[in-house]
C-alpha cells in the first residue's frame, strides 16, 4: 500500500521548516486563497464568508485555486481565525471589507463561561474538507491554522476590528481574572481546532497572532505568551511543525520563538537578517513587503533575491510576504514571484 504521505517527504516546505537542506527556497503566500483571485470572487458570488468556510466543496476548491495558479510549495486551508468561535455558537459575522464583528462583546467572567469549548462534533465540515484536500493535494503540504489567543480576544472584547486594542488591553491590565479565563478559553478552542485539522491530515500549522505587535515585550511575556505557548505545545504533541506569526512584532520575535515555534513568521518591517539573530536556532518565514508586487518586476525580484540571500543564514527559510496578499494584487505578478523564488539558485 503506498503511503499517501510519501510524496510529502520530498516537500521543500517541510524540509525547510525542519531545518533540512532544500533544493529551492519554498514559497507560499499568506492570504493566497481569496481576495485577489478572479476565480475566488466568482465562486464566492452570493455566498457569505462564514458560510463558505462551512461548505467542504467550496473550501477544497478555494484552497486549491492558488496552488493551481501559482504552483506554490504549500497550501493554506481556507477558513478564518473566528470560524471556530462561530462553530461553538458565538454570535458573529465577517463583514466584507471590515472583518469579524461580534454581536455581544465579552466583558465579564459570565460572558467567558458562556462560550463552549470546541469539540470535533462542532466542526465535522472541517474534517471533511481537510481530508478531501489532502488527497487532492498529494505532494503539496497543507498548512492548518488558528488564531492566537490575543488576536482572537481582541475581536471578542472590542466587538470588531480595532487599531489600538484599548478595551482588550484595559481588560488585560484591569481585570486579570477575566483576562486569564478568556485567554484560557480561546487557547483551548484554538488548540482543539488545530487538532481537528492535523487529525484530518494537515502537515503543519500556523498560529496567527496578527495584532500581538500592539504589546510591549513585558506584557506579551506576562499576559499572552503562556497562553499561546499552550496552543503551540499541544500542536507540537501532534508531531507537526509550528509557524508563529504576527505583524509589527520586531521586538517580540525572540519571545514568539520561545513560545514554542519551529518557524517564526516575520513581517516586512524587520530586515530578515536581524530577525534571524533574534529568533536564534529556529527557521524563519517571510518577509517581502506585500506592496513590492506593485513595483516593476525587476525591482520586485531584486528585493526577493535579497530576502532569499538573507534567509540562508537561518536554520531554515520559507519565503512569504511580510503580511497577506493585498486584494488589488495582480495574480500574474505573484506567479512571476513564485517562479523567481523557486528557480533562484542556492548552490
Ligand atoms: O489564503 C489564506 O490565508 C486564506 C485563509 C485565511 C482567511 N483569513 C480568509 C479570509 C486566513 C489564514 C485568515 C486569517 C485571518 N483572519 C487573520 C490572520 C491573518 C492576517 O491577515 O493577519 C485575521 C486577523 C482574520 C480576521 C479577518 N477575516 C479579517 C481582518 C478579515 C478582512 C476583512 C476584509 O474583507 O478585508 C477577514 C475576512 C477574510 N478572511 C477574507 C478572507 C478570504 C475576506 C472576506 C471575503 O472574501 O469576503
């Protein structure tokens, strides 16, 4: 019986995250599924974001679209960081152009206690979608993901997107027992959500702490790191490599590694060589400025070459943008970037 995972052993992505030698620098893009692709906009026509995440056929198709178009080295599961909250019954929606909006923001211990823990029975459509994807993807690894406790807490406490995360941090500083309960609750939900994806065949996971850059190192270490560490530890126990990413986290990169990451995701503001010094003996992922795809191709590829060269000093390097693909990105330019990275000689 051929093992379906045999093809994956040769995957440059999995080799790089484990710090093994690679034939080329592997590349994928955060937010590669969706937004910028015409075939995505067509298939999503008239279907709400969260409804599409709960439809396995749509999830499979949308996840595969960028793999087909770009030939990237990894697929990222099409879902959202707030989907598991929706699945356990939190009243929320994802509004186009805005993001997640929560009907009744969390303020008290009773509000936290009212959020159920996630079990596989809440998300049967996720297991189906991941299982079907893994058989379609064959040699291309699937990255599962979840939101980190701080970033998910921000949506629950603010009730929607926030620039300063003021209500969230007010809870963190002023109501430590509510904060601790909320972070524990989300950590449990995110860990369980990752476990469902890995059990169904995801080869790696990424924990998105997109808004952690709002925190000082001290507050990150005291109020956030222990909770993210619990999620990453549970993922580690499942035997898959863990990527840990945030935006504006230059001064948190060392701590984000210490939280239990095999790979630290780096946004574009920190030069990759500095990031590598900060994370020490771990792999890195990143970090081309997402707006460079709007530059002339030779300018974009010259900058991409700098990122690849800098990445060679790391234990392993996965090429990515420093944050998600912007909605107005030209897919042809992303295709050129993919081909450039994959054919860049490492010899
Ligand atoms: O390729 C992929 O990465 C696809 C899967 C994916 C989505 N969201 C789909 C999505 C992933 C990994 C996410 C993660 C996510 N969701 C994060 C962390 C990553 C990051 O960007 O920092 C965050 C903070 C969210 C919360 C969220 N969901 C926001 C801020 C938004 C943007 C609102 C908008 O319209 O720009 C969403 C909606 C969302 N999630 C869309 C997609 C494709 C757009 C909705 C649509 O197409 O209708």
